[in-house]
C-alpha cells in the first residue's frame, strides 16, 4: 500500500548514472561496436529519465485496484495511487537500481531495488527509442522459487500491449511435473486458472490502455514444477516484430523447486539443540563481453548474503565460510555454513521457567520450519578498445586516420537465490496430573471381642513434595551435554501402608494372685501370713467352690495385665519423641482398661459400698447388688483408695522403643531411590507408569532437601490392680450367693486425634481377659459363734 517512491531503499555498490555507462556494462545487447547515431535514440535523456519514463507509462497515477494486489490482500489500499508521475526517491532511481535485464532499442528492460524489509521490487526501464514497434509482451510477476509438497502455489503474469487498438490473440499455460514431464491436473493438483480468462488456453483481448493479469494456482506435487506461458507465440495475430517477450519459461529462473525440509525430531527431554548446516554451493559466473581487446582489469567484488528468515526460531545465528568477495576470478563459488540454536522455549514450553505446555496428544510434535535464504551478486571491471576513424580536410585534402581509445565497463553476475528450509519437530510432555494411586488396606484383622491379637492397617496420611526431571542440551553432532534439573509441573504425594498391632496378655491372673490363700484354706492351714490377699473359707463342705469366702473378711483386689502396641507410620519429619499416632492409640487403650465386680464392701464409715465406694441400698436382711467398675481414669475404690496403677516408659524406659528409618532417595540422574518412592513417582514400573519413561523420556526424582521417615514404635503397658495390696473388707451382711470379678478392655474410638487411622472407626476391646467367681457362704459371725 506504500507508494513506490516512498520505499526505504538500500544503496547498491554500483549504479550507472549515464546511459553510456549502462551501455558499457551491457554491450552484448548492441553488438561489438556502438552505432555512431546511438545518442540520437536517447534524445538527450539520462538513464534516470528512462526509468521515470517507464514508471510513468506503467504505473503513473494508476490505483492499486484488484490487478495490482497479490491474492486481493490489503484491500484498504485499492484506491491509493501506485506512483505519482515524474517522481523518484531522494538522489534519484539510479542510486538504487540493479539492472537485471537491460533495455534494447525496441524492448523495455527492468531493474531491481532491494528493500530494507528483506525483499525487492522490480522497476521498469524504457526502451532506448521513443518510437517502438507495436508489441504484446508477457512478464512473470508472482513466481515463487520453491514450495513444499501440499502447499498452494500461485503464479501470475502481466500481459501488456502497445497496439493502438484492442487486439485479440491466443495464449496458453503449460504446467508440468519436471520429474516425469506429465501435466498437472485439476483432479490431483487442484489446478485452477483465473484472471482475464479463467482457462488453460484460449483467446484474450488486450489494448494499450490496459494490463491483463492471468493466474494459475495449484497444489505443489512431489516434484519440481515447470511453468510455461505463451502469448501470440508466432507473432502472426496480430503481427509483431519483438517476440522474445512472448514466451515465458520458469526453468530459465530455476523455479518452481520442490522444497523438502530436513526434519529433525527433538526429544522430550531436550532444552536446546545446536545446529550446523552446510548450505548448498552457490556460483556466480562473470562473462567478459565480446568486445575488441576486452580483458579484466581488477578483482571481482561483492558478496553472497545469507539471511535468517526465521530469527524467532533460529537463535544465535552465525554465518561461517562466507568471506566478502575480492578475487581475481570470473567464477565465484561460496559454500557457506550457518550455526544456530533451536530452543524449547520458542515452542511455548519452558520447564525451567515453570511454564509448562500440556498437549492433548504428546505423541504428536510441535513443528516449526526455519528458513535460511541466500542471494547476492558480484561485479568485476574490464576494459576494451573502441576503434574509430578521424577525418580532416575536404576533397582531395581529406585525410582519415584510424584511432582507438580504451574504455571501461563492469560486468555483473548474480548468485541464484536459494532458500533452505529445515523442519524441527519438538516433542513435549510434562507429566501427568495424578500418578495412579495404589489401593491400601484399611481394616482391622480379627476385630472381635474375644481376640487378644488385632492387626491394624490403614493408609498413611499423604505428604506433598516437589520433584525434578533431568533435561539436556545437544550439540551440533547430537551429543547430549549439560544435564540440567528441571522442576516438575506437579507436586507428588507420598502415600504408604501404615500398620499397627495390639496384643493383650495376662501377666498375673487373679487365680495366680489368690492361689496361695486358696491353697492354705483348702489345707485348713491356720497361718495368717498365708492369707496374703484374701481369707478363703476352710470349711470342708465349702471346698467344692473355687473361691469360697465368708462375708466380713478382707478381700483385696489383685491382678496384673499387659498389652503391647506396635505402630509403623511414615512422617516427613523425624520425630523427637513419640508420634501422635502412637501416643493417642496407646492412651486410648490405657483408658479402655476395666476392673469390674459386684462384691459388697464396707468403708471406714461403716457404710456398705461397692468397689467404687458407692453406697449400697438395703434389701431384706442385706443389700442390693450394684456392680462397680474401676478404670485408669476412675481408679479410686473403697475409702477413695487408688487401686489402678499404670506401668509405662515413665517408670521404665525399656517399655518404649522407637526405630526411625529414612526412606532414601536421590536426585542424581540414573540414581536409585527406595521402592516406596518409586511407587509414587512418574516414570517407574513400581508406579505403573514406566511407559512415560519409555515413550516420553519422562522420569521424576525427589527434589533434594526433602525427607521421609518410616517410624516403628513399640510400647508395653502393664496395668496393676492394687499394687500396694491394700486390704478391702467385705460387708458382713453381704448376702450369700455367687459374685463375680472380671477384667476387660472397652472398645477404642479410633477417631480420637484425627489421625490417618480414623477411618478404622472402632477397635473392639477384650470382653473377658480375666475373671473368677466368688461364692459367699455365711459370714465372719459364724466363725466367731463357733
């Protein structure tokens, strides 16, 4: 949309400023000797004037419109003027124009202006003479140098006419595969024609006041493509003198080539890849003009320009083996090498920066193509002789002398433009949100009231932790180096099977405690010391009972009971003392101890009471039974005497043992970690995710500085009933009958403390750990009366 004269131009090494200079550079257009009347055709104009003349004729005051817009883009400029007649950039066109095709006496030439934006613009140059024969001409205006298979290609030509009247002529397109010479078809290649006539061939009408744009488009096949266009090929309809601009052939310009990108697969764990690319050899050949005594007089100068067309992909771009040209040669060859770096971050994935890209299909890579373009030119000065005749005098005195002068010129040659594409396929995978969780046991084995051993299983509380993965860089040979830790996208949770065991035991049963006194009574021994804890009846007729007593004597509660608790849990920090899991379970078990009896006692106030020192209600000649229960929490008995004693680590440190084992891990690449870790890390068979390592090179390690410990604790608790053997006296009026004493453990509420085992809800106790039955027959008054 910018006017031609407003482009920013790059000054070129050589630009002819006069017509004569241009002629010296392109003498082959005019023969070995310039015509003596050559300057007549110039009409006093400079070469600059010929450029402006052609621009005025082709673009002067013409709006862009559809004809001058590629693929109808930038519609907002349709009414803008392409070129204001008679104008030029600052310093004139001659400062910027490279002559590509010089004009002849009869035909128009063109030059090329290279723009700062990395492309170029063709500029017409008017023919030498103002009066030209009528002509129909064709010119490629959109002709890509190459395309990849499957891409759409569009080629356009301008048709121009200088005939005063509208003429109708024949035209034809010929689009063929160079691999086999077969034509492209509409079915296979979506071959389409558009413009003045939407057909492969036929008639087209054109006049002096219009330009016609014809276009062919197709899908690039797996082959180079040759484009040929012909208009009025024989020059018969209408009659033409100039025919060299009636036939166009893309082969002359080397187009349209099949671009086959080099594809490089970049692995999932690669951060950057250095590349070293050997670009195709480029040669420019200078031709010494066919002039008298022509010879080179200096070195060839210029350069092959190597341009990074995709700087957003090809980073740290450097060109090697491509020095500036300054050679005494007419054949200049350059074999440049470029180096650059491909970065993962340029694909939108930046694990080091904690900006992870997540793809729905990690097996499908992200593809980007980098392009490197080469073009350039060389020039070399030469000299030659111009011979001429100088005559003096008139008539018989006229004398002519052959003279010569040395003239100079400059030959120019182009490197064939070339674009080298390379496709880089970046594979991306940054882990799964959740590693598959194992099913752990959450149950209590043998959770019945008659089982003295119970095994507990529960899922340990989860602990989040950070993970890393290892990623690398690659050099130009594909060797991996500089392995780097990259943070994992997701925190992982350490989860394991926790367990416990509770085992109850009777250390000293009531039968053991009362055995001495019972044996003495059975043998009718009258030694008071033998009746250490109870006075059992010695009457022969009462020996049929296990434990016969007469009311009114002392009967001291007794017994010793042990339970062992073992827990195995996992903690993120090493505990200095007992874990809360173990402590709360232990305390709950201690609190669940019960000593129960319905025997009747008398306190110091002569009041009948039960074992809890609660007063009994009279019933008949005796009292109503009221069972009492002692516990660790409520352990005061008759006369408020504490009867329950707990033996724990406070009294004996050997009753508590703790083993702490760190679950080892490493963040070293290839290092091994404990199986417990691998069960919850992605990329291992232990976590059922080995495929992520096999397919995506993804394996996690625990970030250094984090810990996990397996803590095994064992506590042994002994509960002693009446450790001081305090005598309790039964009430003398306790009715005869069968009474009981039993030791049991109540159920435990596992939700206390809110630990991970709270899901187990209830641990059943022991309904009857120890028990005896007491038979009361008579009273102490019977013995006194006898």
